[in-house]
């Protein structure tokens, strides 16, 4: 088990030393209660994370706190004494899965009465969701939103003391969960949040409502954590934020994002740097130059364009145009010819016409992305787009969606075929599930290659030559 503790505390933005001291005291009290309740063996905690890497990083902090409370982490919820789902609200499908999985806990809980069931994260930050949980899922003991993560020990204490169910979905200003213990899922790949929240209010998106306003961690705190990650032996750091390009805006104790990349790049050690997500409106040539100049920063840019139509982009409040997006891509390829580009796309935004959707397809053909995350528009309660007329039926949007997938698959399979015979340095990540003795490595461009090898190679860099491309799945062999 590995712990990386961020020692420096931010004195501003409401995260006070006092709160941290209080929470440390609550951890002690929880530990005491648990040692009385489970005198012979450690209680077990199961944490499941939905949604983006920001949520994964939050869960790693929650797991850090759980470990300090005396919980052992388990992968089996059936045997757990504490079950937590860290939820996502970005699309309806994400929420439906949570309701389904919470419902499935009911029989487990009725067998195991003292099991604590807790829900947290973006979905819970919505009042209507918390209300539904309160009414329809009475076996849920604890619900807390994204603004309460730094108060988790206190909430656990109140839950364990019994009596009332505990709900905390209060919106607090400027919460920066600084100083919390972290239990990372991987020993060689680390998530490093550099900012929280979002100010952009893209009209389809729930994130600004459930995550609050954008706030950057102090550069000093980010660098301290990066150094600790490197010292722990990690091979890859991914900097996280909803819009990393605007890191440090309007904050005195922060540098800008390009400079942050340079500073992290200067930390001695053999590690890769990645970051996400970039917003095209704030992605500058300066950032692309910094990427090109920093040898540890991988040649991969995830730059969501969402739509290829200027009218739709405007209705989405994205604040860039097709032309300015393509200009950025062109510049990125000029300064980094081998750059791998990935993106997010939404099909069926309210009022989008088939002709406008065709503009999305033409942009995809023009850029030839390595891969795409594709979504059918999902109305989110409280967002502007949810109130717009949406005349195209879902069945029609599904047809467009299939067309989009087909277009991208054709591009990806041609791109993959082009890599056969080439050698890439990969970070070996895991064994493949499908076949024994096969490993998966990730290239700098964020492409997976499967190759035969022993599990001792996991967590190391290896050179792998691509021997076969089947559609968009690459197979290779060790080059050494
Ligand atoms: N901050 C990132 C994206 C975060 S959400 C950015 O601005 O790029 C990840 C992706 O989910 C978005 O890029 C978008 O493509 C998709 N998404 C967000 N809200 C959605 C909705 N209501 N319906 C469908 N897809 C959505
Ligand atoms: Fe959502 Fe837009 Fe913010 Fe991304 S930038 S999280 S899509 S509001
Ligand atoms: Fe989902 Fe929240 Fe991330 S809504 S995508 S978990 S910021």
C-alpha cells in the first residue's frame, strides 16, 4: 500500500489549517469507534468510481482517508462493511447506472445490517438527486456532494455514531481539498489534479453546476505533489482539470499552464507527463510550444471540438470556431509532426440539423484523429440546452451516431495500418484480459499495443514493434 501525502497547506480559499486539524481529529475518533466495533479484524471498504479522472483522483483521496481511519480496501462489495459510490452526472446513462447499482445493494444490505452505504460525487451535488435518494433509497446512510470531500471524516463520524442519515450537499465556495492523504490506485501512473471546477458553462454541460467555479491549486502545492509522485517511483503523471489551459488565471500564487508544464518537466527523473482536458478557446500557441519544448510531455493532445458547425458551437457556448480549431491543429502539427490528436464529439445537440452534423464528419475527416470519445446529446436538468427545442428524435440521432462511428473507425483502421513495422516506446500497463501472457503498453500518443511478455514488465518502459493492425487494435512484439 502506498501513501503520498501532500504536506503543504493552502492558507487561502477557505481551506484552513483548522479544518484539516478538525478532520484529523475526526479520523482519530472514527478509528476508535471502528476498533471497538471490529475488535478482531480490520473493517473493509469498497469504493467504486464513475465518471472522469477528476472523480478517480477524488476517490484516491477518499481512500487515503479511509485507510487512515483503519479500513482495508476490498474489491468485493458483498464482503464490505462500508460501500461508497463516487458518482458522475455528465449524461443520463451515467446516472441510470448509479441508480441500478445502488438498488442492487438493497438485498446485500438486508443480509448485512451494519453495512454502511454511502454516495458522493457530482450526481449527489444535485438537490433533486439527493431528494430522490432520501425518499426512495432509505438504506443509504450517507450522501455528500463534491464540496464536502474535505469534510469526509466528520461525515463518517456522524454516520457511525448512528441515528439520523447524514446528507451534506451544501455548496461551499472555493473548496480546495488540500492536505488530504492520498492512496493511489497505481504505483506507476499518478493523477494530479491542478484545478477544480469549471467556469465555461457550455450550454449542454452539468459540470459547472456540480463542481462549482474554477479554482487552481497553488503552483507550489502542485509542484510539491509532483515531486512526491516522482520520488515514489511513478512513471507517469497526468495533470487534471476541466480546462487545464486556464490554470492559474487570476491567481497570484500560480503560474500559467505552459509555465507549469515547464516546471514539472524540469523535475529530475524518468517519467512522462500528460494532461487533460484542454479547451480550444484557451489552448494557445504558447502552450503548444511548451509541449514541443518539454521532452517529458507526451506527444498527445486531447482537444475536444464537440461539433464541426459554427452555428452549433455558438449554441453550445464553446467560444471558438471551426476555423480557429483547425488552425490550432495545424500549428500543433507544425511544431510536433508526430502529435497524436484525440477529441470529444456530441451528436444531436438540440436543433442540430443533418447538414450541421455532416460538418462534424467533415472535420473528423480533415483532422484524422487517433481516437474519439463520441456521445449522443443527453439533456441535463438545469442547463440552458435542456430548455431548447429538440425536434430530432433519438432514433434519428442514433443513426447519425452510427455514421459517426463508422467514419472514425475507417480513419482509425487506416491510421493503425500505417503503424505496422514501426517501433514505439510504451509504458507497460497491465496484462490483457483476453489472452494469457499478453501485456498492454501505452505509447506516448496514447495508443495501446498488445504484445507477449511477462508480468514483471508492468510499470516499465519498453520498445515494442507493431506487427499487426486488426481494425484499430494493434499487436506487437518486444523490440529488444
Ligand atoms: N471539460 C471537458 C469535458 C468534460 S465532460 C471539455 O470541456 O472538453 C466530457 C465530455 O462529455 C465532453 O467533452 C462532452 O463531449 C461530453 N458531454 C458533456 N455533457 C454532455 C451532455 N449533456 N450530453 C452528451 N455529452 C456530454
Ligand atoms: Fe463542461 Fe464545457 Fe466545462 Fe468542459 S468546459 S466541463 S464541457 S462546461
Ligand atoms: Fe462526471 Fe463529474 Fe467528471 S459529472 S465527468 S464525474 S466532473
